[in-house]
């Protein structure tokens, strides 16, 4: 085999040396604050690892020769938890540990993402409260400064307010569903799930609005007002206020680079308080993330009933990319290459135009309409010819003006990939395209246009034959353009289905006997009737949604400004 498996790559000497320099700089910062190195195995017993929290995003599992289920670790924190719980129960607190280790995580196929990356992280065990949070955030900032990254920001949130709100729900299933939706960044789905439930209006309002709040320290007042109206103790934001106060006293220069965003919820479910991400080099992906997980070590240490803990990890690959981008900008400005930590780099250039992915096809007219109602000049979109990128401007003036924008004309099915991979800051497509893409996107607004129904259908008069075939084979054969939607729908109903992915003329599948049924979209049902197909199941209704790259939403206020304008339009439509 000459090629590496997808999502993995070789690192040649020149790049390896650059990575080594970055890693040495990061580890020197950790070392200076008394963090000691540890190493844990790449393979872990899944059951032992889940003692610290749900194991998510792990694409590789295997059985040991004694029958134990092993996983290739998707994160280092749970491995550190397992190590400390089994080997350091009598150690003096606080413990300060650091590591440099690879992890492997699930990634969507054909999304251009790596599955293996190296974490440079630290864990602070036994130091809680404001002092521990300040130490974590300040240390992350110290690393970014030591690397001389010219543009960086630390964005904080907290799991506590959302957890407190969900504790106000009498419906346990609703609370579980809400947590899943917030982890998936599906705020539109969260709105719909809450609207369908019977609950106190103030609690429902707070659950939907909280993950949309963002800004400087002043946003904490809005969070308190929201929680108070929902009957939640305002102390849920005390730790974040203490963080601001602590940084004001110890590292005031960090405050301009600090913001809050309550859509931040890491993919691991063990976080109990502060969660935060570090962004650098104007990259859409965070270069590091972490937070507080105070419940994991309770009862582990001899004679200490409650042991607070927190951790943070940088991605070596993303730090490398951020420095490379900064170096290229430095070379463009000065003519001198600079990719090495310790070399001063110029500040960020003037903001690039806000780039918006606009779908072709049936969603195009509705998208142009809402963009125009949001105040953007859409004249170039009405007759673009063969142009793929249309320059335009925001017609608004004043503090909320977005300035220059660019419309990127794409297929609706491609819009999620353009936004997730950084080709656009935000975009529009149907809910179906977002489900099929399954990428890390923040879904903000359901705009209501472009409605279509997802249905299951079969040839008229074939119901009994289909049931008999299913009983004989134990599997239903289904043709569709939407394999993920179809597979999830059948799985929820407990039906075993073989999905045949097609790209056109789905109706032919059961007509020619290739499949039993189809899963497809319909607006009027005309095509079904003309081909003698009848609907056997209603799956869902899809409309157009506005979605954003999570990183761009946290770094560029114009993204949220457009989202707010579109929300106002949707509310009055």
C-alpha cells in the first residue's frame, strides 16, 4: 500500500521540525507553571474510559484477545482521569499534569478533515473556583502570546446555565433531547422541540434564547435576566463573573481578547461549568478547547469528597496552520518569510468581505428575497450569468453595517460543505441538506420558504407483496437520494432497511423491481401519481435554514448581525 488511510498522513522532516518548535514553545509554558508530563496508552478499555464520561467521536474499536472492547482514544482527558483515579489516589493536591499525545476522532467522509491529530494539553486537578479558571484561561493566552500569533481570541461559555434550565423541565425526555440538539448546534431544531412541549413559557424562552447570547462581559447581565425570569438562581453566572474579575486583577491585557458565547458546548458530556475555545489566525476552527469537569473525581481521592478539575488542549495541527497563515501574511507585507514562534508578525489586515453561500435551484428566489429584506444589495444575484462569486454591499449604515459581502453561488447540497470548510462564512439550504452533510454547523434560523415533504412511497397495490417480501428477507429495500435521512428514519421505527443511493429517477427503483419502496421529497405529489406510486409514510417537512460556521460566528460579528436580521424577518413572515 503506497497511500495512507484517509484522514491520516505522513509528516516529512521540514514540517516535523516546525511542529517540534511549536510543541516545545507550548510545553515550555506549561512547564513554567509546574505542570508535569504524563503519557497514557493509545488504546484504552472502553468500559474503564467511560467511568469518566461518555466516549464520543471514536471511529476505531476492537476486541482484545481476552474479549475486552478497546477504543483508540478520541480525547486525552478521559485517559488522564483513568490514570489519576487508578494510580494517583493518594497524591497531594492540586495535581498539574501535561501531555503531548495523538488522538483519533470520527470525521465525515470526503470532508477533507484529518482523523488523527496531536493534542498539547494540561489538566488542573484539585484547584477549583475562580483561581483555577483564571489559571486555565491565562495559561492558554500565555501560549498564544508565546507563539506570537498576531490575531487570537478566547471565547468562553458555561455548561451550568443550560444545565440549570434543563433541571427546571419536568419532562426528562425533553431535557435529553434539548441537550442533544445543543451539542449538535441545531438551534432551529431546539426551537421546534421546545415549541412542541408543554412547559412554563419563561423556561421555554430561556432554553431557546440562551445559546444565542454572545458578546463581552456585559452579556452576563442578559443571561442573569433570562435565568431569573425562568426561576433559575442567578448564581449560574457567578463563576464567569469571577473569571472576569480575576483576569482584571492578574491579566488585564487579556480582557479585550475575551468574549462569551453560550452556544459553546463541547462534544464530551463531562463538562460542568466553564467551557472555552481559543481561536487564532482568523481560522474558523478553534486551535484549542477545554473546560471544567468538577464531578468526575468526587470520592476518588482518599479523604477528599469533592475534587474540582479542569483541562485544556491545543491542536498542534491547527496551531501550525494558524502560524503558517500568519507567516504568509507577514511575507506578503514585508517580503520576509516568518513561520517561527518568537518572531513578531503584523496585525490582521482589513476585514475581508462577508462571504455568503447562496443556493441555486428552487431555493434561489426565496433566498434572494430574504437577503434583500435583510438590507443587502442583491442586484447582482438576479442575473449572475456564469459568475460564481457576486460582490455586493450592505445597504445599512451605522454601527450595525456589514460593509462588503460576497455571494458564492453553489448547489444547495454543497452549501453545508462550503460553510463548514471555510469557503463561506454562512449560507442557506434546506434542512435535508444539513442532515445529509452531517457537518459541524450552527443552525440559527428557519426561514419558512422552500417547503417540501419527505415521504416513503411504493407502487399502488403492492402493500401485501412488500410485507411478504420483508417477512421473507427480513430487510426492506429502499431507493433514495437521501441515505442518511432514510436510514435514521427506519432505524427509529425498528425496521431493517437496505438503502440504495441513487441520484435521479428515484421512482424507477420499485417500478423495475430493484427496491420495494422509495424515500424522496414531494411538493405536489404529481410525479408520484403519474408513476402510480402511493405514499406509505410521512417522514418530515423541510424548509430553508440559515446556518453559519461556528468559528466565524464567534469571531466575526457580521455573521450574527445577519442572523439577527433574518430572525426578525422570519418572525414576521
